C-alpha cells in the first residue's frame, strides 16, 4: 500500500509550474480518433487518467510515440475496433468520450459504462439524447452502451442540464456529421473551448464554444495537427488553496489567470492577496483568514472540482462559512476525514456549514476521490503534526508529481510504500 506522509505546519513558498489540464487531455486524446493523419499533442499531463486513455487507444490499435516528457504523437489510422470493454473503461469517467469519437468516425461504438469518482448518480442521459438527435440509436445491455447510426445528420440539441461530458460528446459526434448541429444550454468550461480549438485547427467548423450555444457545421475530413493542451485550472486552484491554508507565498506559473477568476475572487474574500501576471499569479496571505460562502456552479461559476479544497481552507478561516454544492448530489464524503483532523463541519444534503478553527491536527485519513484527496493534502500541509493519507491512487489520477511539486515549495511530504501491503497502482 502506498501513502503520503505529511508533516504539516510549514508555509509554502516559492514557484510551482502547472501541468496540462486533465479534463482537456482526456477529451482531446480520444478526439484524435477523428483525424485522418497523426496528431502531436503537447503539454500532456503525466497522470494516471491520461495514461489510461492513451492505453485504451493503444489497445484499440493506435500507434503512440512519446516525443518528450509531455509530448506524444498519436496515429489512430489503424484503430481496428469500435469496442471498448469494461476492463479498459471501468477506471475512468472520460472513457465515455470514446463513444462520441468512435461514433463520429465509424458511426458505431460500444463502450462499457464509465467509472470515475463516485459522488452519487452520474447519469449519461443527455449524451444519449444528443446522439439520438444526430440520428443514432442506442441500447444499454450487460453494462455496455451500444450506439449506432446509418448516417449522422446535424440537428438541434437542447440539454436539460448543463453537462461538460454531454457537450463534449455531442461535439465529437457532430464534427463530421452532415449539416449543422446546434447545441443549446452547452457547458462553457475552458476545456470545452480547448477541444473546439483543437478540432477547428484540424479543419472543423465549430462556433460559439465558451458560450451556451455551440454551432457545428460538419466537415468530411479532419487533418492531424500539433496542439498544446491548456494549463490545468483545478491543479492551479489546488496549489493556490494550499498556499492560502498554510499562509504561504507562492508564484503559480504556466496558467491562464482568466480561467482562475472565480477561484481567485473567493480566495481574496477569505483573505488572500492575489497578483496576476500574463501567465502566472502570486498568492500570499497578509492577514487572517475569514469566513465566506461558496456555491459551486457550472463555468464561469465556482468550480465543483475546487469545492473540497476550498472547504479545507475554510476549516481554518475565522467564523462560520457555508459551502453549497450546486453540481453533484453527494460530494461531501471527504468531510468525515477532515473531521478526523479536527475540522468542525456539518453537512445537510448539499450544504456544508464550516466553523473555522484555530488549527487542524494530523491524523490517519483516506482519500475518497480525487479532489477529496487534494483537500486532505491541503489540510495536512496546514495541520499541526503528521498526517498519513491512504488511497492516494485517487490523487495520482489528476495531479502530476504532486509530491515533488510540494517539496519544491518547502512542504515536508513523502510517499511511502508499506512493506507487505498491497500496492494498488494508480489507474
Ligand atoms: N448530468 C445529467 N445527465 C447527463 C450528464 C450529466 O443529469 O447526461 C448531470 C450530473 O449528474 C451532474 C451535472 O449534470 O449533476 C454535471 O455533470 P457533467 O456532465 O458536467 O460532469 P462530467 O462531464 O461527468 C466533468 C468533469 C468532472 C467535473 C464535472 C463538472 C471530466 C472528465 N470530468 O464531469 O471532473 O466535476 O465535469 O464540472 O471532465 C474532476 O476532475 O475531479 C471531476 C470529477
């Protein structure tokens, strides 16, 4: 078994460089299935969710050639199957992007129901509604989603809920469909714009990504290109939160400050000072941390993927803070673990009430999912004493070299393997 051992109480200081965005990479890599020639993808984060999607493409027949640490060439021309079995897809949510990509290229796809973080029901009805509007039939049997279309015809798709996954999947399926597709009530996250930029550079005709109406005029061919993935908004936000919780002073490099506006605004309310530069920002804490209210919302609202991390900061902010989860049904499972460290949090449905405490104390805890794990790392860095975090494979799904990056900021963190324990590799 592997765990992180963190001796807390050290202010983070120095510089940290942010890697490419996980949620853009796991969409752009499957999108290479639509290309007629090889693609070179740069700024690919070295995290287990990305290794997994690359491995799935490889197993399906794609050639993958690493060019350097964060650049790969992907040639999907020899993909020989539109089927992605359970064993491959079960570990990650984003395996469902193979549905849209394979449907777009082969007009048929059979992909196992997706895995990923467990925060309540994670339906895919909006993805299927979108495929159906484009003329595809689907069935779900024995845990496999089977989609098929004789031909894909552009259409109008109105989403009943704002869904990142459904917006991306319909873009992937529609980009080579005949005629015009209009997605209404589309998600607006930075990784949606990044995918649209990638597809447009390949020759697609997509307008409006980043607004709630996206228009896609189908094209016959998409060419392989070189493309660099945007920086990870949530990784950046996590280091910002860690800097604030430890009352540190950190320069966050290789970012797009605009993508971090909602996070910066909340951290400023809590007491952080944030200076923005072209592609970096500096976070410091001149005074005390104070309460605030946070409600997560689709972009440009406060991101749900930062909810556990900001809650960890608020456990140390003076006064009573209210955190409302506006996207997922059940994203407060990590609260029990923070309580083991002395946090005072009560949860009622989608609302958490956080009573700020003077200090947290180190304890043995478990990561229950990716961002929950990040919240525990933040709490541990700020806490008095030693915290041991188990089930770190969740954290390594989404944070490249977190131990080295934090050590570079002065944190006392190490990863240890318990002799005789089972090593569960991050998948
Ligand atoms: N929803 C439906 N029907 C659908 C799809 C979604 O009702 O067909 C609902 C969901 O139940 C949820 C809401 O719509 O209440 C939003 O879900 P969305 O589809 O936007 O989430 P997702 O695409 O499955 C992505 C990220 C998540 C992030 C959410 C919200 C990826 C691979 N995952 O998930 O990221 O929480 O958007 O921003 O992009 C993470 O990185 O830690 C992570 C979980």
